[in-house]
């Protein structure tokens, strides 16, 4: 089990430069524009790389199906994906929390921001790391690099 029965995941996180809310189909057009313009940038981030299954070439319809899957995972408490929005409600990134594949960690966290907002990579990572360490989440051993090197 990823989280305990009855666990209510946070509905979001607000910072000075961005906010997180659960990712859903309503974000499709903005999400697709964000990641599809930033593939090389995303692949260079921790947790991705040349063998990553995503990002890869997809149609907007395939992206919509992916967002619908993430929303179902959230509802079922099998994984938690948040879109990262700027002050104008533009999608500038995502944060993914899914079960870790090893016994050492209890959650595997990945995040990205679009290439045009790369200046927020470290700020997002630090905010998410602090959020994970708060009482909002039950995780004790996250697999997530809070600061880019």
C-alpha cells in the first residue's frame, strides 16, 4: 500500500513564484505546450535521462489520456501528480509522487519545469522537499534530489 487508507493528500502548495494543484485533463493544452517545448531540458534533470520512458513524442490526445491516468491514480491514492502553475495560470511544470521501486525509499519524486522557466528548477525542488518533510505527507524516506548540482 502506497499510503494509508483514509490519507487525504494535500490539494496543493503555494509559494511566492508558483503554485501546485492536482494535474487533470483540464490542463491538457497548457501541459502539452510546456513539456513538448522542453524535452531536452527535462531529460537532463535528475530522474529522467536517455533511458526515460517520458518525455517522448506524443499527440495531444495521448497526453490527455496520460493526464486522465494521473488523475485516476490521484483519486485511487496510487500516485500523486501536481501541475506547477505560474501567476497567470500557465503550466510551467509538474511534480510526480509515486511508490519507490526499491526497499530503501517509500516514495519516488520527480519534477520538472519548462525550459523557458529553468530558473525555477531549484526553487521548485527545494519547496517540494520541504513540503515532503512537513506533516502534509506520510513519507519518511523520499527518493528526490532537492537541489540541482
